[in-house]
DNA sequence: AAATTAAACAACCGCCTGTGT
DNA sequence: CACACAGGCGGTTGTTTAATT
């Protein structure tokens, strides 16, 4: 409570709903003195109301030119149009609607057009929608987790396969190198494993079938066709 | 029929502006 | 120019009435 309000209460200012007697006193005052000088109402009539309160009561309730009753559809249209143009300038809107007060229009707007708190039924519906949304989000989250897991397993398998292929390639390379060496050395002194042999077949030389595979791999490498292995990995070799 | 909720209305409050001194 | 005061304005709150559960 501010200083003026507490002072008003100390001095015995009345607040709250107006009585019929207060209305009559105020009406008589305005008839005699005209509108304005609201602060002198209390002195001249004995009313224990502030000037502000007197003015508000007169303007919003006692003025004889006030139009009573519901807002008509035409008036509603005007209110909507003017509000779209002027915003919350209620007094400006009220000036275009004779007999209506800014307070009345403001209340009407708030009641009918300002986004109202949803009804209980609407709130329950909103809550239900929210819960369904939450369920769906949870389901999607679990699904993506599962997908991620599958992806990781797949990657693991791919890695393993790649390692195997690399190993095989290294072995092939080593065998090729050994073969080259043996060809350079007349083909008799050393085997691919380094053992001194006169005939390669007597050491660790590959059987015919493996031998063919080995040469096949070598030509692929030389051709550089990148199709080594399962054919899915292009460019890493 | 009682309890609860929403709508409508009335009044108050604080801030701002215009005016007189 | 600075100050005080009255009046005006928009936002907010309180109360009553009507509708719904």
C-alpha cells in the first residue's frame, strides 16, 4: 500500500462498492457544479471518497449518456476493427462508441477476445495430447538407441573383416617378396621363410591352389582396380 | 442440491501527462 | 526551470452472477 492510500484510510476514506446514497450525492454535485474539480467533491458533499474514485464512478456508471445493456454485434465489429488499428488504447476506442466507457470496452475485450484460460475439458484434452506426445518421443528415443546399437555392431564386424583382409594382404605381399627374391637369386638358395633350400617346393611353398590365389591378388594390386576383397571398399588400398 | 469454475462487471492502483504557479 | 496537483489512462484485482460438473 502506498503512502497516499494509507493516508486515505487514516483519514477515513471509503473504498469498495458505492451505495445508492453515495451515488445520489455525487450526481447532485455534478448537476450543480459540473464535471471536474473531483477533489472538492468530498469537501462539498461530505462524501468520504477520493477525487479519483468519484470521477471513475461518474464516468463509468452515473453519467446520464451511458448506454446500458449488452454490446451489440455492430459495436463488437467496431471494437475489433479499432483494436486492430489502435491496440489497447481503450479511451480512444471508447470515443468512437457513444455511450460506452473505456472500462466497459476493456472488460468486454478481456472477456471475449483475450486468449482465455482453457476450460477443464480443454485442459484435460491438452494434458492427454501432451502425454501421447511424451510416449511417442520415448518410443522414438528407444528406437534410435536400438538403431545406434545395430550400427555399432555392424561397424565392429566391418572392422574385423577389414583387419582380416589386411592381414591376408600382408601375407600375400610377404609371399610375393619372397618369390621375387628367390627369382632374383636363381630360385634356389632361400625360401620365402628364409630357409636355405634348393627347391622351393620342399620348404613352405604354397600348394598350387594357394599359389594361384596369390598371383591373382598380386595382379589385382598391380592393376590397381581397387576391387580387392569383398568389392565393397573402394579406394582404401 | 452442492461445489466448483467461468464470465461479467465494478473498482482500485500506479504511472504518465498537462497545466498552473 | 522545477515543482505540485488534477485528471486521464491502462493494467490488475475483487466481487457477484451464471453455468457446469
